[in-house]
RNA sequence: GCGCCCGUAGCUCAGUGGAUAGAGCAUCUGACUUCGGAUCAGAGGGUCGGGGGUUCGAGUCCCUCCGGGCGCGCCA
């Protein structure tokens, strides 16, 4: 706007549309540079053939005129070398933020999406052949955190768990359980964890008698029972983490319900399939893959890839417009083929997205802990959570990007969980709760009796302004997190806000019966801070305690 | 060999092409007898793996080399 007026007024030369840079506004790292800043003048220097500093001054003059008008959110405008345009927000704008938080706490931090999506997020998806172990932890947390952020950003999200309920692994589990039940030696490929013995002793009578009927397939019957039993255990473990799935999808159902056949039809119609050596192949190289991929083996069995393409069709048939897969780094070889198949079937390639997580190496006493279900040497997720706690574990994974490998030293994590920054944030929340209780005893309360004028007055003091400036960033933090599909921005924000609050607490007496008006204003700000902390913690699935 | 990811403070990690590269932990020095000291104030600690390039500006983009992880089955 200011740019347009400056051009119209002749202070800036006209710039051809094609040369116009996009207007970028960002939040400066250094608070002395104001609340918002723009590099527009530097971008305009070349097309305008003017020194960036002079352009910035022209734009600043126009913005300063705005600042004079009543109700303007612009407080002050300054120019800094080599041509930054810095804007400080007016107190009124900050008071509005506090008012908005207090008026509608439930929606604070929820930002409407420009185009809301129906998103399917599939994660964990460990086969139910044993309890979840700590190697599954990252996927569970990263997936759930992503879902929470997407929901806050206005999208509708379905959490989905995909599991194999037939085939070799289930037979294997069945064979292991049957062997123990019968007191026979374990087969070569058996699962050997203690849970297998537990399963053997828990087989219900009706299942066991069905398995022993002449001509029955005891391994499959017991395997399917055991697999469902294990799956239910996994569901319970995830519930302890605060992760709840909307859909549990069995791989077998994709065949029974014809989804794989439909996928093959689509690929056939697109001319993307061919026969060779008795197998059915997808021509993935036509889409840039380095080799073609088998869909159905020469022995007639479908590959995992076959299941995967059927699943894509099934998911889109439910009306999703975005599919997100949370996979381990070892799956990156399968990304291209699945996206290629989706493209070939006529879906938008960009709507099929994989998030690959780097590996977590678990270390105990300097030695990497093996994670083999076959050998039974693994640490379960339940055991880990019992040691370090859900809040600390959630924070640990939320605060890190998923692209970096992590060495997770179990002893160190136990020791450090006591120093986890999550407690710093929770402490700030609890401390505010305590202040509000004290205020209530003194007959003081936030909000109600305080008009915008009182708030504005309070904000002219430095401690209030700094705190409100900090909490006002929350919606933009959520927006950024959703766009980046990362949550460490939220942990960083929560830590900064807690720091800002502790500084405020040091400098500003909140509960002071001698000054009821100022107390009420400060209580409003403190209450808004508490709601913001609770909102940020809630986004991470972490509790916000009233007392610690 | 080819492909993807990673390399930032002693440690664990942030850092959508912008201003003096940040935070927590660890280390060191301090703090008001009033609202919770799980707090606060301050200090030390960096050739952003090396080298080129792109531009007003590079930890960020491009090339290359070094180091690490992971993949390259009609396995699951």
C-alpha cells in the first residue's frame, strides 16, 4: 500500500509488473529492530535504480502517515542500513491480542487454513508380531505431533495404522506360539521374546480346540489370534503415549475388498503394466525411477508394493486430498515407486507425501542396543516410558527435526529427563496458576473489570510489552510449524515465552491490593500467558499442570 | 559404484537468502527474607566439515572433496 502511494506520489519510480519483487515481511531476530521488518527496499534497489536506503525512507514516510491515524496498528517506523524497513506495533494492537486470548481461549493458536485439506497420516504401522519397542517411538511421536499441528492449522486429519494380518510373519508368530504351547523346539525363524511364552499360555480354549481339529491349520489359526492379541497390546501402549488412531487398516482387507484389483485396473488402463518372466511389473522407469517394480510375483503372490498401490486407491476413495506416510529412513527407496504409481493412476503426485525419519540408535553403556524381535532382545516402549515419562519423551522428540540421526543414550536420557526443558515450561504454567490463586484470595481477578484503556496503559511499561509481544507470536508459530511439518518451533517458542514470563515475574509485581487497577491489567496479561503456554503444550500433547 | 539424508559451542540440538550464528545441558561468578529458587542476572566457549562459485548479502542456494547414516531383491 505504502509502495503504491509512494509511486503515485512520484517519490518512487514506477516499476514494471514483471520486475516487481514479492513483499516479504518477517520478524527480526533482534527485538531492537522492531516487531516486523521488510527487505522490500533492497529488493527494489535494482529495478528502481535507487539506493535502497532512499527507497526505505520513502516507504517509511508513507507508513508513518498511517501510524498517525486512530486505530492503526503501526506504532513507529524506522529505517536501518543497508535498507531494512522496521515497524513497531502500537500498544493498541498488543492490547487487542490479550483481549482476544481471554475472550476465546479455545481458538487461540488455531489458525484457519487458506485451503483446508482432508489429510490421511499413516504412521507407526509396525507389524503386530511383538510389542512396540523403543525403535518405534520416534515414528509414534513424530506422526502424532504432525497430526496435532495440522489440526491446529485448520486441516482435518485421520490417524491411520496399517498392519499385516496374514502371510509369513503371522505364520511365523503362530508357529512360535504353537511350538511353545506343545513343548516342541522352536523353529529356526521363531520369535523368541518373553511375550511369545505369555501368548502361548493365554490361548483361549475355543481357539486352541479349533486349531487342533483334524485338517485345520493350527499355525495360521493361532497366528491370527496372537497377532490380534498383540495388535490390541500395541493399541494400549500407544494410548499411554497419548496417541490414538482413527483407523486400523489390515493389509488383507485390501485384497478381500478388491482394492488391489482396482489399482491394477487403473495402471492397466494407463498402460503402465507389463508381463515379464511370468511376473507383473509396473513401468516405474517411465516416471524417472531407476528400475521397474514387480507388482505380482511369478508364483502368483502379490508384493508389498502391490498392497501399497491398492492402499493408495483405497485411501483416495475415502475422500482424502493428501496422503502422508511417516516412514523410517530405510524406506527411502520405496518413495519414488509409490509416488510414481499414484501419478500413473491419475492422482496428484504432490498429494502423496512421505516423511522419512532418520534412525535413532539406542545406546546403553556405550553399546548399541539391538532391536530384534526375532531374538527377543529389545526394550519395549512401555519400559522406556516408565523410566522417563511421557511428557519428557514427547518433548524430546518434538524438539528435534526428524532428518537428523539421534543417538539416544538411555542412561543419559533418564538422568537428563529431570533437566528436560519441558519442566521449565510447565513450571511457568504452574507458577501462573499459583499467582491466580493468590490473586483470587486477595479479591483480584483478570479480565472482567479491565477495559482496553487500562490494558494499554499497562502495556506502555516495558515488562508488560515484552511479555505480550512474546505471546502474540503464537498463531504465526503454529502456522509456520504446520507449513514446515515440524514441531521444534513450538518447543522453542514455549521455552522463550516461559523465559519471558519469568523475567516479567521478576520485574513486575502482579498481585498488589494497593493498586487494584494495575493488578487486574497484569493479571490479564499473565492469564493470557498461561493460556498460551497451555496451548503450546497441548499442541505437543503435553500436560499443563496447575501445580508441580 | 549409484541414489537419498546428515555434518553448527564440550554434549544434545535450533537457525523459511538478511542485521552481532542461537537455546538447553555442562562449567564458572553472582541474586531481593513480599506473588512458587524446578527461578533470575552474568561469563567463558564457534575457521557453521574443507575448498570453489552464485549476489547487495550464504550456516542456508550451486559445484566439488572429506567424514557418517541409510537404501539399491520376484525380502518382509
